C-alpha cells in the first residue's frame, strides 16, 4: 500500500480473501474481461449522443495508458482527475488503473484552494482537466496554479489545450499503440475519493482495487443489474454514489449501458431518460424535489425509468411517499459514505421499510455498532453514533495520523459521526449528525428531526435547521425553508402550530423562519449549514424580527449538484 495509507491488518485481509470478498482482481483487468464478454454492446453514451462500445472502451483505455506511461506517469504516482460527466472520465480512470497510477478525484466545481490542497496533499505529478465547463476556463485556473505546484509536471486537457508554451497537452494527442504495462496489485490503492466534511478542506480516502471491486459487485447484485440496465449518471461522477454504488462500475460489470447527464435539472435529464430509455439513476433529495416539481408538467416519456436510488442526506418520509406515485418508479433508499459502509433498502422490501428506513448493510461482513457517548452499545430503537468496519471500509485517511487517532477506535471501527437507530429487523434509520444539534437552554434539538416535520407542510419543499446565538438560551432554532413556488409561503406561527400538532415539544419549535429560494451547497454539494448558520448569527446580531415568509436567496443549487453521504459523499 502507498506510504501514508493505513492497511487492513494482515489477518483481516486474509479472512476477506478466504471468504471470497476480495478476489485479487484489479479494476483495469476487470474491464478487459467485460470487453471480451460484451464486445460490441454499447457501454457509454455522452449527452450529445456519442456512443462507445465495450470493445472500443477497452482499446481507448489501452491507448491512453500507453500515452500516460510515455509521458512519464509511473505506477503509484498520483494524478488529479477533474472532469465533468463524460465518457472521457471513465477512459482516463481505467487507463490510469492499467498504468498503476492513482487518480485523485476532484470535482469540476473545485477552484484554486481545493486543487492546491489536493495536489499538495497527494503529491500529484499530473492533472487531467477539461478545457471549459459551463463557461469556466479550467486551463486558465491551472495555469495560475502551476507556479505553486512544481511537482505537477504535466497537465492533460480533455478538449482544446489552448495556445502557449505552458505544457498543457491535449488528452486526445496522448493516444498511442498499446504497450505491455506492469499494472498494479489488487491490494494497491486504485483511486482516492474525498471526504464530505463541511468545515475544512477534504480529506483523501484510499480505495483499493480489491475493496472497490467487491463493493460494486455486491451492490450490482442487490440492485439486480443486467445487460438491459441503462443507468443515467446524474451526480458528478467523482462521487462514490454514481461511480460505484453500484453506479458506473457496477453497470459496466453486468453489461449495461451508462448515459452521462451534464447537469441534474429536469430540462436536461428528462429528455435523456426518454431518448435512451433509462431504467435507473441515483440522485439526492435536492434533485428529487426538482424532478417531482417538474414531473407533472413534463411532456417527456419517463415510463422506462424503473428504479431511483436516493441518498446523500435524510430523505424525509413525506417526500419519500411521493416518489413512486408521482415518478412512476421504485424507490431505493441508500445510506453510506465514501469511507465505505453502504446500506440499501432492497427492491422487494415492504413499502413501509422503503419509505421510512435507509435499509440494511450490503455485505454480510459489514460490522456495525450503535453506541452512546461512552462507546457503549445501545439497544435497537435507541439513537446513537454509528461505528463500522468491513471489507470495503477504510482503516485510515491518507496522510492524516492525528485525525485517524480520533476517527477510529482501537479495534479499527470507523466513527462515522452519524446518529442512527437500528430497527429490530436490522434496518438503519438515519437521525442526523452528531454536530447537527441545537442546544437550546440546555435542551438538545435534533435538526434532522425538526426538518422532517417541517417538510410535512404542503408549502415546504425543503427545510434546513441551524442554531442561532441567543444571549439568554445560548442558542435558538432558525429554520430555513424552500417554499412551493406555486403557493403562499408558510409563516412561522403556521409552522409552529403544525409541529405542535405533530407532537413535538415546545422547545423543538423553530424560533425563527427564513424563507429562501434555494440552499447554498458545499464543494461536495451538501446543504452548507455553515453558511446558513453564519447568516442566522448575523440576523440575530442585527436584532431582526423573525422572518415572515418573504422570499430571499440563500444560495444556488449548482448545475452539478451532487451528494455527500448516502453513498455519495
């Protein structure tokens, strides 16, 4: 394993191999087998209609791998990959797998601070970037960064590298006749995902060929993927959720077809669903709201769509109940993390299980503890922190020994920071995050709980609850809501009456209401409660009265809105 990574203990790794979870398969070699099996079947489809067969993808990866190696990219060296949702992303990653180099996934929305951090932390020797995405020139951004990153010797551009003598090379110009390459070992790090924290720059999560091949294989089976599967990649492909839950890799491993959407809006996705007869996709609650709003007005045929996975953040019961009847699909709830553990509802679960839980772990080897503040396990039905370890859950972040000391128990369980309860039948119900709590006069208010009740109001599309400083109580509760644009905005007294009628204690009722057009999102496209809390603090300091329903703009949902937790963080 790379220096700076924490391996599984040898006896644990051997147990996973003996059980058949880890089969010694590298991702690059797996693609070669898929190409032999599925040949001229279409593997990838761009939003512009470009089609790539399995055989063509295999050759494309071989030619790019030869080009990367010819440019001096060596096994175990890190390469930042920042590409939009296109077939090129898949080709670049699998080409680097065959070289034995290690992609570091960087979202297209990342700018200088994030790219500088990732390049320095990873020691990247090269970058793969687009030319422009939605009018933003990534070449200019990287040109400005290169003087600060002397270890980044090469930059490859998907598209036009532009003029100049700055060493930017067109990705297409790399391709050359395939050559024999040593390749990696299955226990090596295949790529780095990024953590979904909202308060700091992302940490790097090493995923090995062994563990990710297992994750995608087991989840593809749970999702019943096959050659008839047509998967729409809506979320940024750098996320765990669309990449491998089972996502792109799971679909390719079963002979299906992946269609790439450049953004998650109904205006973009609904025509692609109709044109390509899409059967499955993975989205986050924010996108679900957009699609539900548009579904009744669309003229597009969505009848092929069979399964919609929803993850990232809590899907409240009232919203979950709308998905199947209004979109005409089967809902699959997903909870998880780029660090590893995934829980899915099953396609044959009872409706009540699908609507109200986040499912069961996907692997029989997933170990879960739900614990109190002293790490003592709590009974089923009691809320506690989720701890986990297993054959696809990391044992440590990359080059982060101090953080690892607090993020893992002495026996290797990862402290997720998620508050959950386990049902008697083994399903996980996510209740929030440990830090997602308002302490109001000593009473603890779960933001997630209050948000779920707020979305029961017919005029509330989305809700986010944050703490607001108060000189007497310490903190008060500020509720931000995105209201239904077709009706009157809800008022604070109205929402307080609703929550009281639903049985909430008075100390849990919002003290302030702010109605906004949309929510600000973090770099990993989670609702940025840090921004909302800062705004609430400003309002509290200004002594402004409680919001009365006037619509304000708190931030925009970017076109590439993606996911954090829920298998996609």
